């Protein structure tokens, strides 16, 4: 029996920049998208390439989810200010990966409801979101030595501001990732465990052996001067750490957090009004009430109480005030000594 290997189609995305040319180039990843108001229209994802000579490549991304803003703030600023003479190697900057979601201010794409961070490796003949994922999987990630992907809590979560890497089977690769986390120098640093890693950009990069760093920089669907400042300093620190930009990373104290098990997570089993009982960064003991959910259909009913399953600190919480069954209520992380 002959088993035919499927032939993967070329990506429909065309870059208006040349990844091999020295200098600074501002352009787009142009994805044809025929729609009611533009028969031969395109999704135009902004991209900047800054290159000088030979050296490592950093792939810097934000807007993987469209309602998370620290990454876009830092990367649009970096794309405007980074000069070729400051670079040894190459920097590829995509401030808003899921550009349709970013323009709409939503977590997922308004075109196909696609969550880009659950769409890898993507498909060249799939939805708009899958086509974007496929281009990163087959074109951009292979170029990179180090990948920094900015996240925050968006409109439904709020986090302590941390940089993170994942615990990996390859301990040499894991150490390189955590070394880059240290260089980022966020107020907190996380040894991260995902509750759902299938289809993630993170996993795609790590499976290629890349150094991968991510963040969660607060949330609530906005940014602040504090969190934007962390992002701006952090991205330059990572470029210096990688040897792409000269200089020494700007050090700052960080507290190491760990997510040792699924007991870190708490999920709502009720709809209603959330009453936070512990604030972000506060110490938590197993059995402490983290939050109450008050029924809102009528008065006189007792709230449901949600308790911590382990000792630690409150690293993330639901945002804003109303919750639905299944929402993530909180993340409790253990804390190591200050570095």
C-alpha cells in the first residue's frame, strides 16, 4: 500500500519586508481576506525588521490576544526607536500578532473567533487565525534564536507582573529560558505550568528548541505607566542578554514564583458577583477564603466560598466583578526567597 504524504501548501501571507537585508524596515504581513466591504482586501499585520550583520535573531511579539496592551506599547515604541547601528544580528518585531483581535480590543479574532494562542501549528488553508499561526510556525519561528511573547490578563484576569518560562524536559533548554527570564528583571518571575498547552505559540517555539520567554503584566484590559515601563525595560534587557544589543541588562530585584500543581488554580462553580477576600500579592494559607460568589438572582441567599488549596501568594485573580461558571477565579503560587 502506498501512503501519500500530504503536500503542505505555501502560506498565503506575503511579507513586505526582506528578512535578510541590513537596516530598518517597517512593513506588513499581508494576508488576503475577501469580505463584504473589500472583495480583494487584506489583513495587514505591522512588522519591523532591524538587522545589522551576522548574529542571533530575536522574535518579539505582542497582541497574541487582542485585549492585552503592555506588549504592543513596548514593541510599537521599540520599532520606532531601535536603530540598525545598535544591533548585532536581527530583531523581528510584531507588536500585534492577532491584528484583527487587537484592532477590535478582544481576546479572539472578530473574523473567525480564533484564539491565536490555541491555533498552532496553524494551516495555510485554514481560517484567518490559522493562517497567521501557520506563518509564524513555518516562517518566523525558524528564523529565531530567542522568542519573547508579551501577555497580560486582558479584560478578565489580573496578575502580579511577572516574566515566565516553562518547566521543560530538556533541562539545558529550560535553563537558557530561565536565564532570559532573570535578565528580563520583572518584579516577579514564574516557573510556569499551563492548564491547557495544546496549540500554544509557547509550545511551538519550545518544541523547536528556542529560548522562549513570556509575561503576564497585570491586566484588566488596559496598561499602566508601571506595567508599560516593566515591558519596555524588559525587552531591552532580553536583547542585551542575547548579545543583540550592547550593554548589560538593567538589574532589578525579582521574587520567584512557582506553580507546582493543579492545586494552584481555582475555578468558579457558580455564576454571580465575586467578592475578593485576598488581594494580589497577599500571603495565602491552605483553607483561607480567596473569594466569595454572591448569587444575584435574588436576595437572602448565602454566597459560595472558595478556599486556597495550598500555601503561597495570590498571583492572579478574576477581573472584573461578575463571574460565570467555569471562569478562572484565582491562581495561588508558591514563593521562593528574593534573588
